[in-house]
């Protein structure tokens, strides 16, 4: 799979040759993040911090607000690593400091150990110090402590001359069940596909910035279709993963979707089409991904209008289920006459009902009582959300941000917050 890379110097996206010489100033990293995030996690590397001559922490924090990122460069201690994980980094990339004592203090699945190599030898401290250790040796030492590895062939980095595919099979084996990402010289979609077949991901920078590889071609490189027309079945979901419908994609439609940031698909009858151009039920493309067999796509979209279905329903299967359907019913009821509208208009009444129903849920003793009281709490919560214009997707995103934190609060009762049952 493709992992786009944003390397930072002085707040700007750059590309280096051989890990040393700046060859390209790519400008505003936020613009690249907005584009790259559509194909999954993005590697964000603070080169100034890695070289010990500054920090791009503020820039990185702003990029984390835009999309999922693996953060590296200058991560040398537990405090820094946990701070980035708490801030929302999907993973932290630990290089020179990747020793057992530090790695044991971090959640394995969210740690990526970076091994920079020159001619197969691990180098550290900004690629200046040779260690005398081979990459496979280091992989075997640390694979039980890191969920993934990033191996960079420094002598090939930024040169657009291809990567060292012949070395990768040995590295994948040495990494065990830790996922391996290869960087340095990856230039063509064919190399991305070859790495995927070997069981490794491809981290790509220079080829994307210079246009030698398009984002769509790199992303689709591992994809394969068993259809005569070459189309890929595409499951379309909302931000919470709820299925909206099934369509088909071609390479051309995926390229258009990534370029425009919209839901663009391939009709088996009408060719390329963008959802909502005539109906107003358009889609903002949030991300696109391949399934484990590489033969099905998933588009995650923000759906506008009545819904995805041409029959003006939320989905092609029904008009929605669960909390999503409840919130839409509450939003409609808030605009009509009735109890829901009264709650929306009377903040004091709504607050009293929230406290009352939460207290009854806390006192519930049986499963049936919990179900009944929890349903009441969810209804009044939905009213509170509708009153403030808050969407379910926003609440789910906040829960996901909290799930990424590794530093936990004690969760004790707040002073002065007694609730009467």
C-alpha cells in the first residue's frame, strides 16, 4: 500500500536527496496533507528535529487536525512519544532512540521503528553515524516491541532511480508479524505493487511531488479486478462506516475522485459520473481504501442532501438505522410542533431532563431497566445535539480522538458535581 510522506524543514514541505541535500521545496504542507490524507495515513517527518536544529511541532499539530499521520523526527523519549500519541498521531516513528526501555513504555501497535540504512548498514543521528549493525539483525531484535518498521534506503532516497526490491523479502521475514514500510527511491506504481506482493508498504515522497507517480496510480497499484471490464466494486460509507450503497470504480474515476475530493464513480452504462451534480446530494470524499484482498474499494464520504439513494433515502437499502436515524428524526421533529421542539426551545427543561434520565440510568438494576433508561438518555442527548447543530460524525470523531490518547485521566468524581438519584 502507498504511504505518502511529508518531510518538514522550517515549516515547509521539502524533499532531500540521500538524506542530506535539499532538492525540492514543495511549499505549504497543509495543502499536501489535505490531498494525501484521502488515501490513508501520511508519514510526517520533522527533519529539523531529527537533525537537532529546530522543531516543526506547531506545523505537525496543525497537520494532525487535517488527517491521520505517523509522526517522526526527534522522537527520542517517552514524554515526547506519548505527547504525540495523545495529540492524535496514528503512530509515532522512533529512530535513534529505539531501544527496549523506551519501546516497552509505549503501546506496541502504535510504534513504528525507523531504521535508516546505507548499503544495508543501520545509520543513526541524522544518517551521520554508522552502527555496524545490519537491518535484518536490528529488525529481529526489536520486532516484539514495535508494531511496524520503516526502513529507508538512504543512498536511494530522492533519486527517483528505484528502490532495492531484492532486499525486501529478507527484511519482511526478519520483521516477523510487524508490518514493514520501505522508503527510498520508490518511483513507479509497479514498485508499489511489487512491495505489496512482498508484504511491505511503500513510503513515497519525491515521486509524488514531482509528478513521476500520481497519487491515484500509486494508491491503485496493488488493486486487482476479476471483472472483464476491470472495474472495482466500491462500497460507499458515511463517516461512521455505515454503508450507503454499492457502486463501481475505474482508474479514471478514482483519479478524478482524488483530484476533486468528491464522490466520483464509473457507471457501467453512463461512464464517469460525480454523485450529486444534478440532485444536490453530493459527496465530499474523506478517504478511499482497498480491502485485504485488494479487489474492493471503500469510499468514506460526507453525504449531503436527502441521502445516497436516487429514491431520496439515506442509503440504497433503507433510510438509515440506529443513532444516525434517531438524530435525523429528532432534527425533523425539532422543526415541527411537539415535545421535541419544546425541548429545543427550552434549555432549562432539556437540562433538567438530561440530569433526570442520567440519574435513572445510574440507578437501573436490571438489563431491561438499563435498556429503557439508556434509550431515554440517548433521545435527550440527540435533542441536545440537534439544538446545537452537532452531528453524529462530530461526536464519533471526538470519541476516536479520545481513543488515541495513551495518557489516561483517573476518572474520579468531579468536585461539586453531585447528582441526585
